[in-house]
């Protein structure tokens, strides 16, 4: 396993060039640290994964006839103590391994049409951010699409949540390539689109156009009891539902991006789908509401207790704001419990458990995983303390249900700025504006907690923004930094305060990656025993006696958070002639650092 976090890694490595690979020592690390910068806003702490394996479910085999098995990684070793205060350790990728696997989960329930359109319109911004600034090429890229429809395992006998394609589990997390050839994909059997070596592999035309066409094919007729997060589990981890071939899309050494788009919170209930269906005592509330009242807590109180209660018995507005509420975790109902009735447990799958499973996809290098959500969250320009979690009456969309002209439901936490509630479209009885709500979103408390599990490797954006420029650009930039990041964020000690400029005190070593022969899903690093020297003044690449390193100031590539400190490795003419460094080659650095960026102690070399 690899050590990888820009700010702290354990173990050292040493300078090497390709002719000396036979002298390398293989070092296996049990925790991770990222490639890049000490204060990288996209770097996340590794979190130990769960242990063992989980089998889903025992409460009814899937319609495909087999048991769905989700493999979960072994627990990561606990963090070792950090090195002494004043020492920063970093892993910097100097020969980027520009492999990227992207999986988009797009909610295809009835309210999603305008949000899908906004995603498609701004998807090119994500792609543009991924391009190499030197030659304009994309990384070697694979892109797959899944939807949120996992059905309800037979809880409904018909309709959008009823049986589909011979199963009660909707689309089963299958990669969606609807009308693939019509969208420019070369084969109807393709599972994803791929770009490699500067050109398309299995499609023709522009990747943006192909993706937009495929995403549009999802439509909005999917089940409204969305299993957004569990769709990733089914797609990428489950066995027994014919997803094994598509799971081969994921490359062990590639960065993995998981992006989801949804205007309702996660309702991943499998195998506890007995909470769905036509339950008589719930006829006065929306089907989605049961997911939220049973999986939230506000001010520490379980919201299945009134107000609002399960079944809902009273209006409820969280005080002082929706920030007083959170997803419940650690109390999932055991298999076999009658979840159609009120319970003290939470029938939905624990989002912490889901996050742990997905972390296992990059268990040897968690900073190769980025999770981004565009969901029900306050606008970037708004004050979260003014946002509401509100349960109230709304007009019943089922006009045939004359016994319940109004029902309880969750009100939006945000609205599209161009589609705010208006007098002309507001229901006079309930005060609810269904038109505006169609452009809004309900609070994504489970989704938020899920993203939080990934630390700074998780990004949150509001689906209510008028367009997704910031989201798509931000996701693309975050991934691009993971593909190569040469910045150091800590203030380094100047070991020679007499000589002009910064003279850092660092040990710097080359390390080359390879797949672990005992487990090809993991990466190990072979590190040379000799430290890479600092470059002499005026040195340039190809004009040095031995490979060396230096710091330069580049505030464009390494902005304020990194103090402009960018690491450069200069190679000898002979090494350059022999070819590039092996993809994924890193330098592992250990440097003396100042206590803080504001430190100005001359005696400590921090007064610059």
C-alpha cells in the first residue's frame, strides 16, 4: 500500500534514476498520504475501512436469482504517530499517471428534467478543466453513467417503482448507454466511453456531445424512491447482478471520480424495502417523506418522533435552521425487522457504511478518490443559517386521491434564483409553490454526511444554482490537481539565512510505483536509497550533472494556499534522452517546516 497525503506521510525514499532501478528497495506502507501540498484543499485524511464482507440481502433474493454480494476491503491499519513537530512530509507526483475513471450517478426521477439540462450544458467545463495546459489533451479517460433507480424490491407491483426488466431492483446499477450508437459510440455493446492517447477509443466526435446525448437518454421516468448512493454500491461493488464486466472499467492506478446529481436526498433502503409500498397509515404523506423522517435527527431528536413523526402528525420546521439537523448513523435496522411499521432503528443503509465500502475501491491510495455531489444544499451565495428543513402540507399530486387533497411532504431547502416562489403559482391553502419546487431541491442531509466521510476529497455544490459552471469547473479542477500537483503548502525553514533566497532543509527521494504482486488492486512504491540533491543556482533541465530538485515561485499553479511554492525536478541530458520517468513516479520529501505560515522567528529560519 502507498503512503500518500500531501501534508504527512510515513517513511522516506531516495533519489533514483531509471538506470538504477535494480538498486531500489520496496517499501510497503499501511496508511496513506496524498501527492501534493501540505494544505491542499482537495486532500483528505484516510479513514479506516470496514472489515469483512457484506451480503445484500437476506430479506429476499434479487430477481436475477443470485445473492448480491458487495466486497468490502480489510480494515486499514491505524495511523502511526506523526513525525516530530516541525517536519513536513510530502509525496509529489513528478511523472503524472494521467488515468481517470469517472462515474456519474444521475437521478432519473420525474422532477429532474431541468437539473439534467443544466448538468449537460456545463459538462464541457469539467472536461476543459481536465485538459493538459501544455498540449490540450485529456487524461486517459473512462466515463460511465448510472441512474438512481434501484426500484423497491417488489414493494410496488406497477408504476415507475414496480418491477422492471424482470427484477424488482430497477436498473440494478447497470451502466447506462441508452441509444449508444445514435450518440456516436461505435458499438451498442460498449459499457462506457473512453479516450486514450489523445484520441477517442470507442466513439467518434466530441466527448462532450457524446456524454450529453447519453445522459439525456436517462429520461425522468425512474423510481421516485431514489437509491442514489446505493446505486454506486450496486454498480461498482456488487456481485450476482451481472455487473462484473462493467466493474473492470476501474483501473487500479487511475484516479476515480464519483459524481452524483439529485434534487432529493438519498433513500437507499435495500434490503429494507418493506418500508415502501401502499401502507395505509401513510396515505396522508408523500412516499419520499418516510425516508427522511426515519433517517434524520434534529437537535439530537429522532424526527420519527413527533413533530414531524412517523407517520407524520404535525408540521415541523427545524430551529434555528436546517443546520440543526443531520443524518442518523449507526442505527440501521437489522435484517428481518418489520420496517413497514414504526421502529426505533433507521431502515436506510448507513451512509458511513456506504462511504467505507466505496473507499475500498482506492483503499491503497484514498487520495486517488474524489466524491462530488450536486444536490439539495443552500446556494453558495446564501447563508446556511437561513435555510430551512421544513415538513408541511402540500397539494396532493395524485388528484384521484380525493380523501387527501393535501399531504405532508418536505419543502425545498433551496430554489433556483430564476424560479423563486411567486404569488401566481403558490397554492392558497398550503402556501406551497409546486412550480418553484420543480426547480428546487429538498435537503440532502444523508448525501452531505456521505460526502463528509471523504474529508477534503469530498465536494458539495447546490443543485439549485442557476447553472453548474462553478460545480463542473470545481470538480474538474479538483481532479486535475490529483492527476498532478507540484505544490508545497507549509512554510519551510530557511537553513541559511545569510544566503539570499530560501534554502530549504529537505530530504528528497525518487519512488516508482508498481502493482502489488500479491494484490493487483493495490500500488506499492520502490524507492531508491540515495537522496536527490538540491539543484545549483541557474541550473536548467538537461544541463545538470545529476538529477536534482528545486523550489520555484509560481502563484498561478500554486496559489496563496501554497505560498507559490512549486517543486521542480531537473534531469540530466542522458536521462532525458533515455525517455520519460515511469508514469506515476513521485518524489517523497521530508522538510523542516515553520510552526505556521505567520511564523517570523529569525533564529528558526522563519523570518522571510
